[in-house]
C-alpha cells in the first residue's frame, strides 16, 4: 500500500470530504518541541502500487499540530500552528511565502472537523504533544478534552460548559462524536483506555475498550458504521474497535516505528484508513490489508 515520507514528524492526517484520493497531513520538526512545521496536501494514485503524490505543501515557522478540511470549499484547509494561530490555506492557489507571525506563549490545540458522514510513559503524554478536540456533526454542543481528566461538553449558545464527564484516571487527549447518534461520544486517554458515553446518561460509560499499552492519542468514529471506532496510540499501533460487541477489538496494525499520533477514516471510501506518526511516515490502506505491503 502507498506510503509517503514527510521531512518532519507527523501529527495529524485527514481525508478530503470532496475527493476520495486526497488527504492532508500536519507535521512538526523535532517532535513538535521546537522548530518548523509543514502542511502537506497529498493525492493517492489510482494504482495502489504507485507512490503518493504531493499536490502542495505549506511551510510554517512553528510546528503544525492539526489540520481540518472545509466542508463548503473543496480546496480550503485550516491548520493549528504552535505559535497559537489557526491558518487557512487554499490548495487551489500558489503557496504563500513562509510567514513570520508573532508568536504566542500558548500553542494552538486542534482544528475540529465538522464532517457529518465522514513511548513516553503511560501516565503522561510525551513532550510536544497537545490535546485535540472534535465537535458534533449535527447538534449544537461541542466537546473538548481536558488535561484535568474530565471531558467538558459545550453549547456554543451558552457562556460555559453544559456538562462535565469525569470518566478517566488521567488526561484525555482526544474525543469524537458519533456520526450517526449525536448523543454518543468517545474519549481517549493517557490511562490507555477508550470510553464511549451517552450524554443523556453519562454517569457510567456505554463501553470501555482496553488494548493499547500506552496513552491513546487519537480516536475517530467511522463515517460509515456507527459502532466502529479507530484509534492510534503511543504504543505505535492503530486499532479498530466495535464498541457494540463484547470482543470489541476488530483489528490492530503495528506498521509505525514511533508514536502513532494521527488517524482518519475516509468519508468517501468505506474501509480506507490513513495514519501518521513520529516516524515521519504517512500510511494509507484498506482495512484488512497490511499497510506495509507493496
């Protein structure tokens, strides 16, 4: 399956909601601790044996931690940058010169997608990592992972959080709303677990999935199956889970050789996955196949 080598460490990956062969990758130099960043726009070849082509790239003076495609304009992307800025790029235009924006003491965290169908230690995230968040596809509330363990649910019409879900022993690094049930939320934590919650009754999780041996960096619900979840971890694996069944682990992929920090599932092609990590590699593969197979 196709693999793309980035010059910096991978942080996030997302498929385009308009083109089935296009994806974007956020990267940061020196594991995101200090240095430059680069945002890549990539195209897959119709032949799985052919290499991934770079359509465009955008250099930044600081690391790029997250990326999100626009749902209303097919060439527009937003990137979360370590200087505290969120930058918009249009892949249909020539790349701009590397900006020298004033820096901020607080890095930008995450750029949540609104797509509707769409090894440090286990007790603490490694240096240079930041939490990510994701908003609901249809309902007004949004959710935000917290370094204080709880997950806060927000209604953009209200000044404060409307719900606090305290369900993990350590920091929550990622969360995502179910694409088919806007009351179902998944969280991923440094405590190595993934939990699924129903916000209508959030005292007890709907499901708890254990299987990663280090912190879970990213969690994503499938845009095609309501019970399917993808995750990636500092244990260098990408896992698929079905939280509705007792034996929830559907698949495990160990193709990365450093922390796996970004994972996504294509909105347009069922079963197509992408991941990136600190090994500076981007993998794209169909579920059930070996990501490293030629």
